[in-house]
C-alpha cells in the first residue's frame, strides 16, 4: 500500500497554512474482513444512514455486516491494483501533484479519508502538531450532500473538539458550478471523443441518495442537475443527447431517479447501440465507477441489447484537475497569504 500523500512543507513554505483534501475512503484490502471493518465505520455514520440508531444498528450488525462484506469484497477484487485500492492510489497521486503545484504559493497539502486510512483525525492532529494554524478543508465532492461533504467536515470538527488550540478554519462546500470544473469535465469528454469516437448518448451518472434527504433540504440533486446543464452548454449538446441519472441505489426506500441501470436498459431498447458514461460526482475513479459502471453497467447494457458502452474516466490526477483545485484553493485562501506578505513588509 502506498504511503499517505506528502504533507511536509518545503523550506520556502509558510508552515502554518495547510489544505486538507478529504475523500470517502476504502477498505485496506479486497477481503471480507477488511471490507466489513470499512463498512461498519461507513454505514454507522448517521450522516449516511439517518435511521434511528436503536433500529439501524441491530440491523447493520445483525444482518448487513454478515452478508454484504463478502459480496462487496468480490467487487473490490475486480478493480484492485498492485498498488492498492484505486480510490486511495488515485487520491494520493492527485494530492502529490497538487502539493507540487501549491508549494510555490506557500501551501502544504495533506490527504485524509473519512472512513479507513489515512484517517482524517490522525491527519488533522499531525498537521496541528506540525504548527498549522490556518486550515482549508477541501472535500473532493463537487456536489454538496450531507452524506458526503457534510460527513467529511463532521470528522474535522470532531477532531478539533479535542484540541486546546483550534486553527483558523475554512471549508469548501461544493464546486459543482465552478467554471474550472465544468471546463475540465468538458475537455475530458472532448479528448475522449477525439481518441475513441462519439457515442449516440452521453450519460452523466451521479451517486444517488434517498429522495427523503432532498425533501429534508439536501441540495445535492439540484447541484447535480446544474452541473449537467452547464456541461451540456459547454459541449453544445441538447437534453436528448446528454442525460442525467443516479446510481448505487440500495435498500427499499425511494432513491433519486432516474436510475442509471434503468436508463441504460432504455438506451438499448431505443436502439442507442453505443453509449458513453461519465460520473462527474467522483473526483477519482473508485469502486462505483470502475466496477459498478465500467464492468457491471457495461454487462447490463450489453445484456439489454446494446453494442458498446464506454466509461469516460474521472479527472483523477490530470493536470486539468490539479489546475481546477488550485484555482479553488487560491479563491478560498484569499487574505491568508496576503496577510503574511503584509506582516513581513
């Protein structure tokens, strides 16, 4: 397993300013035991599953964690690499490139995971021990949801509750409509078309959440639809070509629709032989993109009568991704670096 992303500053950086990238997390290995440990942490988070604890925890530990880890471990095994989990490997590569890009601005970059390793709490504690007194928290979720961004920020605050000296803190809630993000997505699609041709449909598949969460005030669906509209305008295509759906539905309650698997089946029934899928809500490739879409989604589409499904990779550690994150960081650290310059003048 690779080491955690570098968070040690160069000699020229200001030691008290850091950017903390946060991602969801991953099991340590594609085994039922490791997956069970990961799922226990993930699915016991009330931000993710808000069912009353007295009802949910017996179900989680009595049923779900007895059955799901083995099935999920088989899915992880299909995408696991020599270096380890794709989500962790890709996140670390992104953090390393971003750290190099930000070094000249006097910014440190560290990477933490909400669930699994490197644990958010340990990374935050190490930064504070190293003298960080201004911290920008950047969850790698372009669209805000309490289940993802909210949960990531919760972990930071929970750690800070135990600290005597709390740093000056800023966080980025979302960047679903940022021009740099839309341009990076558009460029990645156009480059893919240039290399592989253009399909009959482009499906934007976002991770789903229960519809009840949106009714309660979560802005996630609206932000996903805004991203889709802006990307449609950037690519100069219409609503019959670029279509939005939601994946990863579980349980019995109603989740956001339309569902990705149902849309893929409908594409095949309508005679759209060649479709392409982009997952804009995932900053780096992971189980939900590489197994659920690129493997299972392709199998479902072909079984329904389709001929070809292409998965367009996430932005991962591309230069365009680094540039858009750096632009966000510059925007949200405004005043911090300048105050250092004025203080030293």
